[in-house]
């Protein structure tokens, strides 16, 4: 969404794959912190992530945040923060698990799920699959096809450090990890400031607020963005 081509592609197809968002050194740092935080006991994943500087900085990463601001402007908010790890040779995960995160009339995206890949997503590792164009309308994936490949599906074959932006209304799915390695990803879910945050009943950890910039406070839903939050330019 940084370029007119990116934004047009995202609005038309419902997803955008951006290569090399994390530099090699940054990627190594995030991978190490991911493995450490994953093993921490208790708390929900969002609370875990928002207590550590590496992940606090990631929500403001320019290559990630600027693309959301191209859609949501000053009203951009982090709605959820999560991480996922699927072990090698995972025979319990289905071939597909098609779903929509959000159903709402209209073509304008209300929220975007952003996946930061920490491992190379080859076919054997179970890449994210999307069904381009299915973000329009309100239809859900056919019940009889939820666990099956769909005609026209696209596998996002990403490198470690790549990011994919997914309109939360698009049909998408993870897949079974048939490789010998881990399948690790970080999920940053952004949308309009006036949407309710997921897990909003859980208090934000103090580390997320200590010394926070106005931008971070707005992203966390603590500080009201400038201007009237009931108005936005749908063409911006």
C-alpha cells in the first residue's frame, strides 16, 4: 500500500505479499525472542508480546505500519497481537482450514491480519493459502470444502522475514506442516480505531505503556487519534 500499485493490488485481490521486511539481523533477533517468549508460562499471547521491547518495536515497524496507515490513516489501531508455532510432521492439522476472520457488507477493508514469517514457507511447511477476491460479499467458504483445496487458491510461498497483509474478510487458511522444521509466525491485526480490540478485557502490561510515544498509545487504543474518529476519506 506504500505504492499505488500495492494498494490497488490489495484492494482488488484481498492480500499483499511483501518481501524482505525484516533484515537478516532483525530477523535473527525476532526469531530468538519468539522462541524465548513462546516458552513463557501463563498469560495470553498478546500480553506476552506486549511486555518485550522487540515486539513492541515491531508494531511500529515502518514497513508494516505505513501500509496500514495507507488504508486506515490516523485511525490505525492494533486490534490483536498473536504468535503461532506448528511443530514438524504435524499430522493432526488438516490439509486446509478455510475461514474468514471478519464478515461485513461492503468492499472496504475494516481490518487486516498481518503475518510476519519467521521460517521459509515452502509447500512442505504448510504456507498460508488465500482465495483472491473472496473478501467481497458475505459468503463463507462452502462447508463441504473447508478442509479441502479450493479452485483458484494461491499459496503464499514466503521467505523468512517476509510479510503478507490479508484483508480479514478474505477466505484464507494455514496448512499442515509436513517438513522437519518449525512453522513460526507473528500475527499483527490492525483496523480502525473505533473497532473494539480483541482481548480488551485484559489490561495492557505496564511495559507497553512506559515511555510510549503518542503513536504507540494510539495503536494500543489508549490515546484518541487526532481529528474526528467518525470521519475518514475512503479514497485516501
